[in-house]
C-alpha cells in the first residue's frame, strides 16, 4: 500500500516549515535512514530522513514551498510492485490515503510482547500532531488501531534494550510513529523528562487577538509576511509575558579591571583566539549560578528543576530579523578561550540556520548583550524553560564616587529578569551580587 510521507515536526515549536530542497527525485529507491529533503524550521535548516523503504512515486510539495503545515502529505512512497497511477493522489493529499491501522507486527512479536495503548491523556500529549490535516482544514478520523503503539521494529528493539517505555516517547515518523531517532533522543533524557513527556501539558491562556490597524487613506505602507521564526517568537514571548511573573533587578558593574585583564590575555593568546567582554560575562554568570545554585533552576508546574551545571543560552540576532539562543553547555567547567571559540562557532552556524535542535533547546539561563549596538540598559523577556535572562548594556565611562572623591570608571549596566516563581527578589539579588563580584575582580574567574 502506498505510504504518504508527511511534513515532520523537527522541533518542539514547529507547526509549519519550508521545504527547502528535495535531495532525491521521483523514481529513486529509498531506504530507512536515507536523507530525503532539507526542511527549514522556525529555528534551523535540518535534514529529513526516511523511516520506510520503497520508491519515491510522487512529490506532492515542490521544493521552495513555504508555510507547509506539519503532517501535510509532501510525497508518496510506493511499495514493491505498486504504480503511482493506482494511487488516488487527491485522497492522499486530503489525508485519506494513509494506512488506518498500526504497522504489522514484526516477526516473532507475540501478543505477550505487544505494548498496551497509552491512556487517552497520555496519548494526546505524546503525539499532539499525529493525524494529518485534511484538505478542507478538518482532521480525518483517528487511526483505528488494535491497542498497539506505533513504532518501527528497530525502535521497538532499541527501546527494549534501553529499558524505555514507548508510551512516554513522542514519535516523529508518519502518524506519530516512533522511529530510531526518537528512541535515541529519549535515551539521552533523564527519567524525569521522559515521565513529564507522557503527561498532558498545561494549556496556555489564549492570546488576545491583535487590535485592527486602521490605516488612513493616502498613507504608504508595505505588508511583510511573518516568517516561521517570527511567528514562533511572537507566540512564545506573548505566552511568556502572559504566564510568567517577571521581576527585574538592575546593577552597575565596573569593567576597568576586566578590560585590563582581557587586553593582557589577548596579547598572550594563540593566533585566532580573541576574547570578548561577552566571553567574560558568560563565564562570570556561569560561576555565579554555581555559587547561588538555587537560582540555577526552571519552573516545571508542580516542581522546580535545579540544574547541576550552568548551561547558558547566548542570544544571537539572525540576518532575517530572527533570533536564536545557542547554548554553551556546562559553561561553569569551561575556560574563557573554550567559551569564546564555542560561542563564535555556534553563532556562525546559527546565522546559517545550521544548528541542531539539541544545540539551542533547553538550558536554565540566558544572556542577551546589546552593548555593541550602543544600548545603555534594557530588560529582556524570560523565555522558558529558562529561569532568568541577563540583559547586558554597553560599557561606557561614567563619573563614580570612590573613597569620597569623584572619579571616572568604565561602567556597564546589567538587568536581570527572572521568573518570580523560581527566583524571587532576594535570590536574584544574591545572584547579581555574585556576578558583579566576578566581573569587578576577574582574577577570581581564573581560580
């Protein structure tokens, strides 16, 4: 039976994407694991691998097409002996040509080995986009299964070897089918995250509809369609401001000692290594989070997640007016040169939209630095799962009072935004004090 190839959800925030390029053509033989296409998500351009074997009978969505909704049929895979002329393409495009039963049992799979179906609430959370949308905007009837979980034979075997419960794994294959990469991803997650994945997520409040813009006659204007990334930024940060109780704390930090140490280190650094003030800021905040561990946390509904290491996201502006936050994992364990090289490398790939999801998802804290744009101070929005974000302004010479006398110092204003459910005012003040101490006495970062 012909198999519809569906637009995959390649990231947790993806609802639609751009089919950038087909890497195979009609008539090509496809094996599981073959790279079929490049798909541009709301964050990056990623490769899409086949999960079934067959012959690519028909491409339904041409390369370069934007706004392709997740689970939309994009191509048809034919099994041995099938012809494309025998396939009802209209029904396939409308989501009616997909198999309605679960995949057949692999050899040796007895009834005793078959997994039980997840509870309705868990199933809904584990595979929120399992059914493709119909051409009329309505979802077709849910697949009628026999109680088994949709998973490829290889995925079942890997899950069994790893002792993983398939009901807690979200499938990214056709119709929410669990495939190899899903199991491998679940193996890398802590057990708590797997259990959380099986629970229904709390519904976010519906965003208010934007006010209608009335443009007077004769006023010139252009309409710019939102990219997938801008749509995601708009949705997530609207939810963040609506659901996260923000608190803001501001501190002025003197930079003269740090700038002197930076100059000395850069003069002795190997060729190609040039430390920036932002590298010191990342290192200082990572050490501050270790010194104030209660602030290194995320809010998780009925509990708080406290992290053992400081994983810090660094906001990077993209050429198309987008924004992404690659993460420096375990920044507290890395030296300045290592942090500098990692930020440069990941920022470069971020601008080319080549980051992998695991390189920008997660983390407990973020830093946004607009000092290079001449911004003195600002307050950033906490983007979950982060518990806080530090907004860094430019360093400038300002008058200060030292020992009762007026002096001049290079001062940088930093504003900490935190999720008050995790980091309240007193705890945030402790974190900023630790950060200020490391920046103003940078030799302590070397210990």
